[in-house]
C-alpha cells in the first residue's frame, strides 16, 4: 500500500515539476504549458504508453492535466473502432464530457460567489 502512494506521489510530482520548469525555465505562458502537457499526454496514449503509466502510478498519472490528453485520444480511438471516422469526435466528448461539464458548472458558481479583483 505504501508503494502505491509513493509512486503516485513521485510520478504526479514529476509531471508537476515538468510543468513548473516549462513556466520558469522555458518562460511559457500558462496556456502554452497546459496545451503542451495535454498534447504530450495525447501522444503518449497514441503510442500506448500512458495506460501502463496509469497502471503503475494510479492517481499520480490520472490527476495531472496530461491525463486529459490521454482521455481525449483514448476515447477517440475506442469510438473509431466502433463507428469509424465520426467516432473520433463522439469518442472525445463521451469520455471527457463529465469533467468539462463540472469545470463549467463550478467555474460559474465560483464566479457568482467570489468577486474578481480588478
């Protein structure tokens, strides 16, 4: 049990360190860093490398933003096998719709509750 938590912490931490280095060293904007990490997760899933990382690190690989890219590609590939080319679009939205919906709803609630600075 300790090993599972340890590796989740280490792998999740490495992903976060990579993101922080992109901010600090490469001087990328948050939008560029976010996009780059999503694309990296997508590419890793396209080559079949992200699922073994999830099996090894658990939440350390499923919580960071790279997992969103993994989910997009994973859903698109699954639905492409079932429905052909139209499955690319439907698969991406089917797998990620709950996360996107939650972000929209909680963002709206946060905007109603808190006063922005400025």
